[in-house]
C-alpha cells in the first residue's frame, strides 16, 4: 500500500513538472518568435528604404542617359543635314 501511494505521488509530481516545463517552453518559444518577427519587420523596413533609394537613383540615371542619347542624336541629325548641303554644293558645281 505504501508503494502505491509513493508511485501515485511520484506520478503526480512528474505530471506537474511536465506541465510546468511545457508551459515554460511554450512561453520561451512565443517570446522568441515575437523577437524574431519584430527584427524581421525592422530589417525589412530598412532594406525597403535602401531599395527605394536605389530605384530612384537608377531612374534618375536612366533619365540622364536618355537625355544625353537624344541630344547626341539631334546633334548628329544637324551635322548630317549640314554635311548633305555641303556635299550637294560640291557636286552640283561640277
């Protein structure tokens, strides 16, 4: 009879220990998850700002390159017109 009471007591103590350990583990996992999610959100916001700056700078650079290209084409067009007038003038006299 003494053995059965001791076994029941040990079982009850073990049960309480398991429950408290499970609670502690669950709380630790929850707190850790919260920290990880908060860090992810913070770092994502920082990277989003960096990406935004990079995109804006890239678009500005593209616009400048486009302007340079069109200016060069317009200059070349003007030079071709002048050259064709001179070329026609040279051969029309002969």
